[in-house]
């Protein structure tokens, strides 16, 4: 039995990956147990896991596939990169960038053709904007910045929000990343205020990947506007609604109304929760924008990426990398912000995209000295041992408990049930939803004594009796959406409840965007 057949039979690779590898082997007159077919299966598997390509360098010293039931010796490993590239390019199914082949090899990266096309066209759309030089009224923008940040003179280094606003007002494309509570909404309001003051007729649209994200975005903007952040004239010019990206693009019957052939009528587009933006949707979005339209991406690069292939925001902002700007941009920002140039981060060898990235690092929700603040910093830096030490510190406000299997039932489970019982006792589904939204049980793993499956089983048994299973339906049972459904406006990660309707039939209930 071939290796790929063993892997698919054992569930280590999907049937889709197996049959794609078989197709590539047949079209290339090759055998199934070959480096070509392994590569085809691997790029398919990675695509299903959220990667748009495979970086071949990452597999030179380790097995191509992971399996608990196939030994390392039986796995292809220890491959020479140039030999691997020659093997792939000998196939009529593998081409170089621009060729019409199922697989595209670009240097040491192997793509499915469609995703190479998407990534290439997004890169072209961003690059074209990086080359644009907007006509900027530097003295006027500088005065506006002082009005929007009245306390900026109190420190030499620019406030991260102020730096982000100045950057977004100066560049046709900008990606702003910040964690929870770092003021992303306030920042974008101030950006729009500056743009509208300069160009009151500017057509601005707000969008987000999901309906809930769009509603939260608009709610946050209205709340900040009501806080007297803006003058009355600018307040009247601010956009009054946000939509999903699919609604913005006119998605219907699996087609998009807007594209390069029928572009959106917009001068500036703001996308919130951009960490949820996958490569395919990002391509559709950029394809539908006029060439001169400004784009502002907002999100948290440290959040989980989109469920589909491609981590657009993370790739643009450099994941965990520090930011730094070119000498030319540093001088411009120093003049605009009235700050010393040496207080603005400067890159030694900046990439063109570096001048369009801003990071919001100051949290207004909790300080860096707080327990949760310190934990967030350590987790984002990958300092796992220091994070565990913090969790085990006796005076920490966040703590780590390692209960045994016997104490789980007595301690953890009872605590969970005390929080969840009010949901079952609710008078109606709206009250149940309100109570349910106050509590979440998050498990880091799916299997094992503290995994999702076991916790669901234990909770179901306590609520429904010892014979109950997590698969049984009952009023108040939580539901988690695991795949995007644009027709239903439900998205990966959305939660709801089973609740009886007026006839007593259980229905899956979810909150609408409003």
C-alpha cells in the first residue's frame, strides 16, 4: 500500500489531498509514491489548514507529513532543495509564475495556482498604492493633529495613536494593528476626521468580514462620536453605517456584483477585524476597488487568523516583528508630528510595505503592569516558561490551576454549572442569550481529560443525567459555528443556543447583527 493511501486511510491527510495528488501523478505520468505526488498532497493539506503555499525550506530536515502510526523512516525527509525543485519543474503540472498549471513554484514556495494568482494580484494592488504620492497639506494636517491630540506636546515621543493617524492621513494604504483596548476605533475616527476636513466630499465606506463585527464597529464609532471627540461639522460628515464585505461587494447566488469590471464607488474604505480576512475575500475586495481608493485595514495581528487560507493582516504587518520606517518617511512624520526624528522608529533595511504599517501598543483597558497585561506580552513574545511562572505566582491576579481528574468534577465542573444553570432557567431565548454571553468555557485542546469533548460530555451529564451524551439536543444547549455561511450570515466562531419555539420544537437561535 502506498504511503499516501496509508495516510488517508488513517485520517492523517484528507481524501481531497489524496485525490489531488493522484490527479497530479496521473497527469504527469508519475507514480503515486513520488516526491511530486507527496508535494501535491502537502500543498493541498496546508491549504486546508490555512496556508496559501508550502515553504519548502521548512521541510528539508523534517518529514513531509505528521503521523503517529507511520514511522519517521517511512516518511520522505532529508530532501535537497534543488533536487526537489527540479523534480517539480519536470512535471507538466508545475509551472513558474504566470504559467497556466495547477501548481506554481516561485523560488522555494509551492502554490496552488489560484492562490498564487490571488496573492500576486493583492500584492500588485498594494504596491500600486505604495507608489502613489497624495497631495498633502502638511501644515494643515499638523494643526489638525494638535487639535485631535491636545496633550501630544507633553512628551517627546509620539503617541502610538497619533503616529498611526499621521501615517494613515499620509498614505493611500495603511494597516493598523493593535490588541484589545489599544484604541483602534478612536484612531480610525481621528483618521477619518482628518481626511474629511481636507476633503469633505470624500466617499467613505466601512466594512467588516462578519455582520456582528460590522455592527460592533458602527456601535463603537457612534459611542466615540457621542463623546464629543469631533466638532459638529465633522460629526455630520462621518459615515453612518457599516456592512459586511460580502454585502458591500453585492454577493448573491455565489457571485460578486462588484469587481474590476464594476468597481465600487468609494474614495476610502475602512475594514475592521481584518485579521479575519482570508486571501480569497481580500482578493475580491481589492479587485473591486478603484485604483485611487484609499484602504485602511484595522485589526489585531496576534489574533487567530481567518478560518480559510491566508493570514492577510499578519503577513502585511509582519506578525511579531517590530515596526520601523524609511528615512524619508521618518523625516515627513517628524515634521507632521512636530517631534524629534530620533523618537520615531526607523528601519535599518525597510521594505516598501514597512512604511504603511502602524502598531498600537498602549492598552487603555488594562496596564502592562497588570496581571493580564504581563501575560499578554509574554504570550505574544512566545515566552511560555515566563508565562507559566507568572500564572503560578502567589500574588498574580491571573492564575493557573492543575486539578487532578478527581477534583475536576468537584471543583471546576461545579463552578461551570453554577454559571450555566441560569441560562436553562431563563424565561425566553433573549434572556438566555444574555446570560449565556456572560460565560465561556475555553479549552486549549479537543481531546483528553480537560479537552472540549470531555468537558462537553461532563457538563451534559450533569445537566441531563448520567446517560446523556454531548451529542444529544436539549433546550439551552450551546452551538458553535465552525464554517462560514454567507447566505445565513453566520460565521466561524459564532455561538447560539438551541431553544424551543412556540410549538416546542427546538430551533437553533443566533443573535442578528442588530
